[in-house]
């Protein structure tokens, strides 16, 4: 989910916007179609053999602008970090974007939608989703995620959009899941280096 904020009179605050999926519209957020926002190895419409290219990093793209506050959050993994990010986004004197991991029924969460909070925790613990905040005023990147403690594969096998690939195309699954694990480690390391600057 993406919560846009702005200080103009015509733009509501992130809390007024509520759940406004912008950049990753329904077919992308919910896994119904494949796009640059679809993770490696996910099975989606028109990608039955698994997506083979990396997912875009919307937050890092937005950090290229010199006045945009950016945060990436997952309420189930760290509610305090989400609240802090929303407060910082609201206080920022310019455009802000808070990108939240929001599992969807179309992800095929095996534990069911009642397990969404745990799904968010596992997503962060596995390195699938990283928590961070970026202030353009101070040029400070804060990595709020710890190093992954759970294999990415353990997270992926809990969602039908990944697990179905193992059943249909096991050879593809093996290659793509290994690539996804490597990409997640590389992404975490790049965030860690950015936070140390």
C-alpha cells in the first residue's frame, strides 16, 4: 500500500487517504498480473512459469528526488516503526510516500487471511520486505530491519503465488527461488551500506 502525503490544501493526510494503492494497482498488489512490481519467482497471470526479472524498488527510485520523504513499513512486523514513519511523513514539508506491505487474498496465504500480521513478520524476517525511513532534509537513511533470520524460501512456500510454481515448474522454481534469495540478500546489504553512510 502506498500512502501519498502532501502539504497542499487539496491533498488529504495519509490517515485520511487510508488504504490507497497507487503505484502498484490492484493487478500488481494482488498478484493478478505481472509487472515490474511483481517479485521474482511469483506466479501471476501471463507468468505461469514464474517471473524472471527483479522487482522494481519504488522507494529507492523516489529517493532520487531531493524533496521526497520515503518510508517502507509492515504493520505486523513493527507497528511502532509504522507509526513513526507516518508521523515523520506528516511532519515533512514536502511530498511523502509511505510504502506498506499489505498481503492480499490473491497471494494465496496458506495460513489464511487471519494470519496476515504473522505473514508481515515473516516477510520482514526473511528479507522479502525491509523496513526503512529516509529523510531528504538530513539525507538520512535509517534501516529499521534487522538482518534476515529466516530463509526466504520458508516465507515463499507459505504463499500459493510461489508454492504453485514448485508444483507446475519445479526446475524453474529451484532457479528462481535461489535468485530471489540472492536478490533479497543483495538488497539488504545495499540498504545496510546506505544506512552506514
